[in-house]
């Protein structure tokens, strides 16, 4: 079996295998027969990731036990590591965890005592979001059939985005041409290794994919929140009608959601023909099925799109 903590720890072959498998499951392929017991622990709020992992587990025929961090013994001071060891002791094979702490899994991986379940990272702070990244890749691949040479721009709150961090590295690895836009104070130089920071309208008409990021009001400072103007942000960095019309006819718009309507994307463009936002959510179930199958797979067996 495997942990899945960071999509960038996987080889391109494994990632492409997971994309093919997600699309095969979407077309109706039978899930692999192995059935495991999983616990979903969400220490940060979530609609899409939580409910689509649950849906993926149901579709795979896995047993799912409900653990609510807010009513668990962690409120009495039990550590995440001891919670995970407890779940393993009572028979949980896989734990899907979302946590506000970056790399929450480090202590569990260093632990040499009682084992923990195999771990799936459902989003760690501003670190990584591997299942979101896979569903984004599935949606791009479904449209274009490849990544090589695609012009992809990631726009917005790059500083706080685990989605941007996960996607930048893997899209670069798969051969896409990446550029970044948004407020300069939310740009980090560590993105330079994957692509250039440009003005949003620079070569806009050449883009194949425009990926917008949510402004993460819960992670920015009080002063930044006080000075934030919805209308100014939308005009400067959002998907306006003018920008929508200037995109190529087969270009696609992505956003991990939840969307701040009229901030990152004009309200009536969220469901516009070039927007794949709800298709991303649909693909998320199949991507998470493919991830869980891979996590449950014997490490000696190659993943395939069977
Ligand atoms: N995209 C995403 O992670 O959404 P949730 O926070 O609702 O899970």
C-alpha cells in the first residue's frame, strides 16, 4: 500500500496512469475489488474534498467510519499522531486528513512505534492538495489529451494556495508552459522555477487554461482584509467579460472552488461554456477513486488504466 501526501512525489508515469484510471472510472470501468476501511478526518472545513472522498469511498465499496475532530478526544489534548495510532489499532486501513498545519503528516512518518493507517493528504495549510491537483489534471487532459506545450496561467492568491503549489510543479513536470499573475505581494519567488510572473493581460489570448485561485480571506492578515476591495480586485485580477471573450474558443477556465463570485470570476461566468468548474467537481470523485485504489494497491503491482 502507499501514502499519498504530495502529487509531486509521484513519477509522471504514475500521474498519467492515475489520470487514465480516473477517466476510465468516469466512463464506467469497474472499481478494483479490494475493499478497505477508511476514516476521513477534516480539521479544516470542506465541502468538495470531504463529500467527494466520501462518494469515492461509497463507489469503491469501502467501509467508511465517521470521526469528527470537533467531538473527538483531540479536544482533550490527544495528539493527531495518537489519534491516528488509535484508528489503526481499531482496524482503520486508510486515513484521509485535511489539516491547517503544513505537512501535518511529518510526525506520523517519523513514528517508529505503533503504526498509523496509510495516509492521504486532503490539503495541508498552504502546503499541498494532491487530490485537487489530480482532478485539475484530469479536467485539462480530458479537454486537450496532453499537457505538452499547453499555455496555462495561474492567477490570484498564490501565496496561500496549496492548489497553486501542487499544480505548478506537476504541470511543469508534464511539459506545460506556466505563467503566474495576480497581486505581486501574493507572489513568491519560489514559483520562478516553474514559470514567469506576468501582467494578467499579457498574451492572454494565447492561453489554453486560465486557472483562478480563491482569495483566502481566512489566511490573509486583518489589515489585508480591511484594505481589500472586491471591485478593484475583480477588475485588476478577475475573470471579467472582456477577458472571457478574449480567450480562445477551446480555452478552459478552472477554479478549485469555493468561488468568491464577482471577485475571482464574474458571477454569470462561473457557469459559462468555457468554465469547467463543475466538471472539475465531478471529476474529483473519479480522481479520488483512482487515488484510493492506488493507495490500497500492493506496492509491487503497477498501476494501469484497467
Ligand atoms: N477545492 C476544495 O478543496 O474545496 P473544499 O475546501 O470545499 O474541499
